[in-house]
């Protein structure tokens, strides 16, 4: 195993994660008014991360065990990612020119 290459690949993956998680905070702040911001942001965010992120290895392993193909478990995260893109495109409002709600 090439340890230097593995460390480099992990570093690149961590950079990708930071590029995603940084803008999420700004987006979520703009979506909700201040009086409901903490609950409406935090609860779904943490449930989503807990369920989809926490159970992802278990579900992917179960798909691999049921199907026998070691790559079949990759379709679960791909499907979840595609579903979130479709839902985001259809249901999230554009907030670029809108002022932040105060109450």
C-alpha cells in the first residue's frame, strides 16, 4: 500500500467535505426566520446526518451481502445524493436577492 498516496487521497476527500459543509451553514441561515432558525435548522440537519450518514455503512453492507456484488452498495449513497439534488432544485427557494427575515 502506498501510504503517501492514501494520505493525499484522504486529504482531498476532507477538502471536498469542507467545501460542502461550509456553505451549508450560510444556506440554512437564509432559509428560515430567526425565531424558528435553531429548531428548523438543527433538528432536520442532525436527523439527516444521523440517519443517512450513520446508517450508510450498515445499509451499504446489507445491499452488498444481499446482492453479492461488492459495488452494489454504492448505489445507496448515489441514490440519496440524486434525490437530494432533485428535491433541492424543485423545493428550495432562491434567496440571493431576498433580505434576511428578522422575526
